[in-house]
C-alpha cells in the first residue's frame, strides 16, 4: 500500500481551500483520506494589525506529519513545498545550489572544449 501526502481541494470556484491529507496513491484526489493532517489556504489574508505582507494560512499537525513521513508516505510536490516551509523536510530545489551546479557544468564543458582543441 503506497501512501501519499497530498492536497485535496475544497472551496468555491476562484476561492480554493486545501486539506493536507494522507491517502493511498491510487485513490482519487477528493476521495476519503486515511487521515487529514491540516489545512492550507492559498489566498493571502491581510495581516492582523495592517502592517507587513499578506499571510497564506497553513495549519498542520506536525507530530502526525512526522509519523506518516517516518512510516514512508511520499509527499507530492505541492505538499513537499508546504512541509519544507514548515521545516519538516529539506527544500527540494535550492536555487543557489542549482546555480552552483550549472556553473560547474559550464566550466566542465569549457574545459572539455579547450582540451579537444589541443
């Protein structure tokens, strides 16, 4: 039984609201999950005192999320992003790391070109 941590969409048209759920990988997006871990509201809400950036609301039971990750549940890409924002997972893509790898590949390609010319 392959388990996924993923988002189940609720809400109205143009006003999405997501439950963060654990479900079997082969089940439909909005089918009954094994467990609801939390919620995610992607529409930014103004801050409480009117200062600062708008806030996207993420509520998550971190203890249960750690449990399901420990059991072997695989998060989907959007769920991975949310879990990395909270600090449970390492971010999937580090922009600086990606740029560093691209720079190394570019230097290696230039070195090969110089070596072929000799």
